[in-house]
C-alpha cells in the first residue's frame, strides 16, 4: 500500500554539508530539493499550530497545499520566507538555512516571491512604482531597466495599459495580477501563493488562475495554498492535505482525487468538490 | 390609469440625472424657511448676527483709532530689527517668492490659487495707503520675483527640478543665516532685536521644521523593539505631554542655565525655540504613532516579502501612508504651535503679543487695547486659516488613487 505521507529523501545535513557551489549545482539539476522543511514545529502561545511538517520541493515543481481553515497551511507557507517564525525544525530554501540571522532571511526573501490573499499592493504608489520599487532599491537596478522589466511583466499578466494607475483604481483581479507581476519583478526562484483567489469575485478568479497556470508551465517553482482544485488538477505535481497542523496525506493530483486514502481527506474533498 | 405599462428602457439609452434648479426665493424657502421652526431659528440667528456685527462694524469704521497700528507697523512686523538691515528680511521673502513661484510651475501647475498668494495679495498690500514707500516697492518686487520664478519654471521645467529641490531643502538654513547674519559679510543681529511677526514666524517655522522629524523619530522609537530606545521614547513623550508649555518655557529660561557649564550662555530666543521644539515633538510623536498603527500589517509583510529591509519598508512604504493619513492632525498641531508661540511673551520675548504690550505702554496710545489686540488677532487668524486651507488642498492633491 502507498504511504499517505511520503518520508523525506533528503536530510538537512546532506544539503548544508556540501560546499556552496556543489549545493547550488545539485539544486539546479534537481538532485537536491530547493525547499526542504524538516520536522517544523510552531506554537502560538500554547497552541501548537504546526506539528512536525516535512516537505521537499524540487526545482520546477508546482505544489498545492489545501485543507480546512485553521489547519496551518497559510502559517506554513509564511514560514518559508520568514513572515512567521518557527520554534523547532529546519527549513532550507535554495541552499540557505532559515535562521535568526537577518542576512540569511534577506537573502531568502530576495529569492522567493509572495502573493497574498489580500493583494497587499502599496496604495500610495502607481502600478509601475509598485513593481519597480524592490528591483530598484533591493536589486539596485537602474530605474530604466526596472521599468522595462516591469512593462514586460505587465504585458505577461495582460494589463500593460494600467501601468500609471493606482491600485485603488483597479479591479480585484487586476490588482492580484499586479501583485504577481510585482513578485516576479525580483526574478525569484520560488513563488509562494497564499490563497491568491480567495478574496476575488467569481468572475475574476479565472483571469488570475490563467496567469498562474502560464507561470507554472514556464517552469517556475511554486507553492500554492488554494482550494482551486481545477488549478491543482491542471498543473500540480504534488498535493499536500493539511489538517490540525499536520500533513495528513500527500500525492499526485491523480492519487488524491481518484483514490484518497485517509478518511479526513475524503471528507474534506467531498465538501469542496460538490 | 390602472393598466399603464412601465416604461421600457432600451439598453443603449442613457438618462441624464435629474437636475435641481431653484430661484433665489426658492432656495431661501428650501434652506431657511421650510418649516415654522426653521423660520424661527433663521430669524433668531439673523438677529444675533445683527446685534453683534452692527456695533462692531460701527466701532471699526467710525470710532476706532487705528493710528496706533499705523505708527507702530514696523514694530509689529519686525520688532527692533535694525532699520538699515531690513533688506535682509525682504531678501528672505524674495527668495521665498522665487521658490514658491518655481514650485507653482513645476509641482502645482493647475493650482491657480497659488497665484493669488504670490501675485495678488502682495500687490494688494503694496496698494495699502499707510505703508512706507520702501515697503510698497518691496511688495511689488516680491510679486515680480514670484512671477519670474514661475516663468522660469514654465520655460525650463526639466532643468529647474534640481534647483527647486535644493531651494526647498536649503531655504530654512538660508533664512536663519540671513536673519541672524554671518560675519564679515552680513552684520550679526542679536536675537534680542528680533521681534513682532518676524519673531513669531521664526519661532513657528523653527518649531514646525524641527519638531516634525524629531516627532517621527520618537514615534518610531516608541515602536522599536530595542528596549532602551523604546523606554526612552515613552518616558520622554509621556513626561513632556504631562507638563504645560508655559512651564517648559520657564524651565528653559530659568533651569537650563543650571545644567550648562558656567561659561556657556544660550540666548533667550534660542532657549524658547528649544523649549517649543521639544514640546511639539512629543505631541507630533503621538500623532505620527496614530498614523503608523493604522497601516495594515499586510503592508509590512508585502514589503518584507519583496526583500526590503526594515529601514526601506519604513521609508518607502509605511511612513508615506502613515503621514498622509494624519495630515489634518499634523496641520492642526502646526496651527496650535503657531498660536502657542504667543506664550513666549510671558518669558519676556517681544513676539507679536509681546510687542503689543510694549506698544500699549507708549504714553500716546494708552487705552488702545481694542485696536491693538484686534489687529494681532487678525494676523494670527490670517496665517492659521491659510495653513488650514493649504492642508485641505494638500489632502485633495495627495488623495490620488484612493477611493
């Protein structure tokens, strides 16, 4: 019988003990995971939110994380770029261990882009300024280069004509596409999506999903917290079902949808796939 | 009647919104006399206005003796500032006119009202009957230079951008240098010769300019994770807010010398300025803190997720939004600070209010309190209202993109 929760193939030491160049080359070739979470625990006060999360993501993979609200799935994805701290375990992103060291955190944040449920665009800046801010001040690109890249990205997400507007003048779907462009402008290796379509009106969900599907097909490594099962079926390499701070079950979309092993997975799927 | 069909609107048809039009009488009826109690209220209000305004206006135009203001106009404006050095104040004003003219052309091209302040009001002042011909010429010059600044800005908008920024940042130190002088080019004018509106304005400008950044630093300090910085900020803010400004001014005058080494003497005006700045900074800090707390956590997170560090997040993302949210409160505080400068009269400085009492002590003008105080009240009101009006325009201008 297939194990519902895959054991990790890699230990943190296997990555960290390698010299940095070999490490990066192995990650690039897909021999070592680009994201490794090893026995990650987190508490909010006395509440045990994450209870030993293990996950490996290889370069170019698309991972869908789903589960009931309060299951810790958003918290987990937010630990990957250290918007949340964790108290036990190890997370290694692109060969760099997440630690309290601010330099490591900043390095990892440069390599990961994040898209939020509430978009979190900067309302006092135009769309163009939203996108170019980080490349100019963090990557130290000249303004012209940043704007050129931003314009290409706006074309890619389909709204080049909105460059000079303010976020408040755009629809929710357009705002979320700007947020994706903003994250991509830093040329991240990994994209994190925290329920990107949950705050959208139904007719706008598709325009955002289309952008995400295009991104997945271009080979971007993506971790996506979502309940959009159509998206998962179309592009996910693997799916993880979270409940009560644990990974209850994982597998390919095929395995999860046609042959879920755990009762909790079956129940949850039956509730969201009417 | 019974079976009338509802009108069908075709999809392309656009109806204009219904317009309301009134005659003057119609407007009066709708707004002032629509019911018997509105009518009563209107009549009572009109009577009260009449009862107050009639004697006031009669007094202003027939009984009041404005000679006291006309004779002492220079005292009211600049105090004892030496007559042969007055050109320096005009120079500072001319530089201001040029800067504002330039800013008008480059930053606020659609704001016609700047022209009112820059051109119309100075020319009106120049036309006043009782001012000296020296002031008349200088007011005209002020308008001309303002216009020149505007014209240059229109003519070379790209090239003048950098000079404008330099002027805006450099104006404050240049102003202080011009007024106080620097040997050997400009003769030093000791602060005890500064007075009247000049001193009031300098106190306000120094207070506003320095308390603003200091207040922001204190607000950030109060939110800091470093315990020493945080404790110091909280202690400072809460202590200063617990003490009246007059007390702080007295302390600055009487206590400060005790803490300084014996040889070092700071003059009265500087002490008062320091007191005002330190006082205003504590209030400013609390206003800014309110603005900071109103920024959603998602803004911080989005900035961090992009790789911005703490300073960049604060400087580019949080502060601009926080400050914009508290513009009305901050301007309110600036206005309060401007009016509070009058308290320095209590510690013996000759600001507008201090000058008023010296003028009233002149034997030929004994008993002219009404004229004098009404005059300085008018000056305070004009500047306070101008600030309040500018703040409302600023809010509108900065409100772009917000719904």
